[in-house]
C-alpha cells in the first residue's frame, strides 16, 4: 500500500516562540485540526530542526500534531546555542510543550536522534504517551557513534571515508572522529565551519542507500553555508549524549504496554539495525518493521510510507 500525501503541504494553525528557561525560546507549531488526535514529532540530528515534510505524516483532518525546533536549532533562539542544551533539558522541554498545548496523552513520533529523545521522554513520562513510532533507532551509545562515523564507512564506503580522514591535517588522522569533534566544538569559526561542511557532506552520503556522491573533497570546503547539524551533533557526541551507558535499553521496562512500531531500514549505516532489534527484545508491546533496500534517511524508498502507516495504525485510523 502506498501512502499519498495531501495535494498541499499542511500549514500550522498556530505557531509560537515558547520560553523554556536558561535563555532558550523554542519555535513550536501546531498542524492539523484543533482537538484532533494528539501527536508530537521529534526531529533528528541533534540539530537538524523540524522540516515541512514532517507534517505530511499526520492527516490534517484527523490529527492535532505539534512540531518544534529543539534548543539551538532551526527557528529556535539562540541559534546554535549549546549552553543548557542536554538530553534532560530536551525531555523537560517536551513536557513543557505538552502542557502548553493541553494534551493529556500523545502519540510521539521520532527518527534517528528523534527516536532517542522519544524513548528518553517515554521512559520519564510513560503516563503521557499513547504510542510510539520510532524510525532508525539510536540508543546514544559510544559503539553506535563509532559504527556510524568510523567502522561502517571504513568497511563499506572506504572511498568516502578515505577523503573524510584525508581532509584532516596528518597529525589529527590517528583518531579522526575525535579530531572532527574537537574542531566542531571549537569557538573559532575558521576551525569549526570547514569541518562542519565536510562532516555534513559525509553524513549525508552515508544516509542514502545509493548516494549521488560517493566521495568527498580532499580538503575541507572553505566557503558556503555552515550546516548546523554537525555543530550540535558534536556537542552531544562529546558528552555521550548526556546518557549513562545502556540507559535507554535498561529503562525500556518503563515503556510497559505502550504500543509502538519501530521502522528500521535494513541498510542503515548511521543507526545500525542491531539497536532496533535489541530494543524490540526489551519492549514486547512494539512491532519491528524492516524496510528492505533502504538506507537511513526518511526519504529513502518505503520509509515514509511505513512510518505513515504506523502513525495511522497507532492512532486507530
């Protein structure tokens, strides 16, 4: 079954800048029908921001959906701010948003880093979650980061990985992941920004099953737009995503009977399928759906449709 999106992109019926403390203001939009099925979407990254295309997951005639830009991202303010920007702060922000819109319980949907945050919120506030739709499960572990940015590309995309490493000065190549994170967390734009451009191109190529670009420039790009995701992402990587080892798996028992669907691409190089399998073992109320011949991105063939079906099913549509 193929899901056909509406002819026009749903537009928000309300949007606010919501103060959440520590100098942070979040862009929060409400889409669909006031009083419809409550749902909340969590974007990935960390750092990518909510996209218009994410609204298409929610039938505007039936859902009252909330999307927002997490701290330091998108239209939220201050932009690229990493102070008071932790997983725990973001979980508290979700609860603040729930209270603001007046949901008693809500369907929570998230992919990649959004799945991490969805799990963290559901384990902290299980009574507020009516269901979970997770794409590309990421549990915030050191092993997953090493897989995504070292082991998987070195083994499966060696041409891409070679240029990613070669763009660093020779003295920094022994541990390229640590070197990039150091550069991306630098206060010096001349150090940070070229690394952000290179990292973004690297990650984008890894997110697709059949990427258009299979190699990178041999040197870091010195001009062009500075993508925000690598900067916020590195802030979280440097702090192990502000999670204790195994915290989300160990906390899965708190999900209890919350119904869920995990949509996992078979050839996801950024969020290894093993994480989805391990979570499914700990969460009997969920169903794991594997999307064949697809990579990480939500735009990969079959991924959006699987998510849309899961959203509708858990909402009782």
